[in-house]
């Protein structure tokens, strides 16, 4: 699929609507004013009320005061109580209620220029486990603004007015042809890795929604709209950017779509009501936040996701909790729980924080290969036993000869494999690391854990574990969906094995197995290099993949920096450069640094790449 039409179309769409809103002229004053900036620019009377004056309330515009005005109001003991929410000077990013102006914000998204280093933790690593596991997590910029307030920028600018409702969100939908390409890109790049959305039911609901007149769209299920917008956002992230379109413009469009998704969720009262669609949208919002360099926001938002999953009973065996559901709905619940569980487990691996998806009686084996009832003539809106018949479903409009997609069974193999791995990783890595404990207490226990990992790896289907160049190249041509699954499984698996090899516990005589750690790290990085070679756009987007590669290269660089001689006893007295494994590890660390320099945003370059570059420079041979 040629990415340029959609990229150009989105850029033209934003510029066209942006042009419809004439830029405001700033007025210069010789003395400070106590009126809000909107009233000053419009030359209207301002009652100077806080948090919003009456005039701005009627216009539904962002009411903001200069810092001087806030300071004077505070000193006079006026309405300073509301001014504490606006301590910084903001750029205009209001969203007037008219449709022509609601599209303008994508080019006006503003991230406050607060240095990230103030908010980034020096280390979230389990330093008691190994000194080589020290890592730098690029935490989000946190500024003092209300999360749901008008003009809020945490983590994205909020364009929505208090009374706009769903029609305001519907007003910023992309054109249908653009939406089609974004949805197709989502199912090409994201769905293979996190196959939790029933594709045919989604498309049936999607086509039905787009066939509705505007008035009916504005009364549609807001959760469905939220799911659509976050899929548009994820699809936008994976659209290849032409050379004449800046990456930041694509990022702003994607952030605008995810902001619309979040607003639709708020309209649906998602904190008090949950459904399958709600949780699907929330899982995707978390991944979007990670890809957009807001890992800590994803962690916090994921906490709400976990609680809503528990509240909905997603952690319970569907045969027990929802026995009247169709087989298709039960399998959908299992897939979604696995996606929630997988996201929580492997994000905690990277952040070294406690896992939260820890209570469940859903068995991996319950996701069988049974396909009877896969196709439903509708969709289960709330994941309960009530199935809504959709007259616009694909099975009614255009019956298909194949009852299920060709990749369904291979997807289930992948889900079960990742599920088994997440169970082991949560128990053996996430929990002890979150408490600063070593993973094992003795060399025997460490060897047993490594063998448990290797037995699990050998139980996986061979297409998911293959790493030889010929097989990967063939998969890239014939089955890119399977390749994506292969790369994510290998990357996650060998990253965790590397952690086990690097584990240390002085009291029990457990030391870092340098050879094992380097070999596991190289295997993990090989999946990243394959990702970069065959799916370069994807490799430049997935934060989790990039950060694993960073930690693997960083561990290797720190081991190599401390190495004073070759690993083999046959090279005693010689330089470490004489050891083939050490030189290969050094080359891999250098290659990783070069790739991360190309794909990392400026904020990342100040954290990940600079840390890795410093560690690499400490290798003195």
C-alpha cells in the first residue's frame, strides 16, 4: 500500500481547515491588564472571573490570564483560587464549537518546553539484582494542569468544550477514504502483535457507522467512536511519512485522534461502565501513549484498565463467569484478557514496577483451536450473553466462503505462546524485580530457572522461534503477519532470559553469567535488527521494542566496559578484543546505538541514546 496518498491527504485536510481559522493578532500593551487574554484580543468587557470569565464561558473558549494578572489577583486576595491551575503561559489551542474550526488543533498541539530530565527517574532498576540492569526510563513531561480541564495538556492538549458532547467529536472525523487506509494500516501493523479485535465484526460495525447520516452518527455509541479514533491514531503512527511532511505533523494528527478517543470514552462514562470495546480502546490508548513517549502515562492509565477488566470479570473463566455467551464471545474475552495481561506484564518488565494483572482463573488452554461459532451475526457489545444482531454485518451483506480468516489458528498459537511466557515472566521476573530482590537465591535455582525458560521456548511453534536469515526473509515476503509475531516473541523471550543470566545475589553465590547474558542479549537484538531490516517503519514506532533493544545494548556495553580479558581461558593476558563473543557484542551495541539515533525523538536522544553512548565510550579496548 502506497503511504503517500494518506499522508498527503491528512496534511492537506489539516491545513485546509487550519486555514479557515485566521490567526489571532497579538496586541501589545504598555501596561499589564487584569482581563483575560481572549477578552483583550476581542476587545470585549471581561469580568475577570476565575477559573473562567462569563464572556469566555458564553463563547466556549479557553479563558486564560497572564502571569502578571494571576499574580496581582492573588495578591489582592481575589479569585486566585482558580488561577493555580494555570501557572504557566500557554499557547492558544482552543477548540471553538463550529465544525470548520474543530479540525484546526492538530497543527496547534503544544508540548510545554519543560526539560524532561527534571521528571525522569535516574533509575527504576532492581540494582540489587544486577548493576548491569540500570536503565533510564523516558518518563513523560508532567506539568501542573488539570487532566480533564479545558486546555489540559496532560499528556495531550484537550480541544474539547464542556458542552460539545459527542457531536463535537464526530465533527473531527477524518474523511472516509482516509479512515479506510488508517484502519487497514492498523490491521496490518498492530493487529498481528495484539490480535484482540474481532476483525470482521469490527468492519461490520465500522461500515454501518459510516453509512449513517450525520444526525445518527452524533447519537451513536460513544465507545464505538472511541475505538474508531484510537485505531485511526494507531494507524497514523504507522503511516510512512514522505520526506516533505515532518514527523511532528504526523504525531500531532495522531495525538489529536487519540484525544478524540479519550473524549468519547469520557462521554461514555467509561470509569463507571465497561464493555469489550471500552477495554479494547483502553489497551490501544496505552500502547499509543508508549509509542508517543508517554510511558509513565501509559502505566497510570493501565492501572484504570486493569481495574475495569477486573470489574467486568474479564479475569474469570468465561465458561464459569459468562456460561451463556457464544463460543465466539468467550474466545473474544480470553483474547482480550491475554492482551491486558500481556501488556501489564511486559510493561512492568521494562519499568521494574509491580505487576497488577495477577488474579485470574482463565487457563491458557481454554483458548482452543475450535472454530465452531467463530463468525457471529453481530457483536456482543458488553461481553455478556446478549448478542446484538447487526443487519449490516458482513455475513448478511456479503456472505463469505471461508468461515474464518486464514490466520486465525496461527494467531491462537501466538496468543497461547505469549500467554505461557507472560505467566512465567510475571512470576520469575516482574514480582522480584519490583521489590528489588534477586531473581534466584542460589546457582542451582538460577540454572533451573534458565532451563525452565528454554523448555518453554522449545515448546513454541517453530515459525515463532525461527531466527535464521533465510526463514526470516521468506516470512517477510510471504507472511509479514507471522513475521511480526515471531519478532515480538523472540524479543520478549530473550530479553527476559538475559535478565535471568545477569541476575546476581552475593549472599547466595549467584553471579552474573557474562557469556549467557551476552548471548541472550545478542539473540534479542537480532530480532530488533530483523525488525529494522524488514519492517523499518514499524521498528521506528514501537517504543517497547526500541526500549528493550536499548536495555540489551546497555547491558552489553556495561559488561564489556568492565571486562579486562577474554572470556576463554585460552586467551589469558590478551586484550578482550581477542574474544569473538565480546567483539560481536560490541558490534551489536554499536549498531543498536546507530539505529536508535535514527529512530529516537529528541527527548529519547537525551535519555536513551546519550546513556548508551556514554556506556559505549567506557569500553576502553
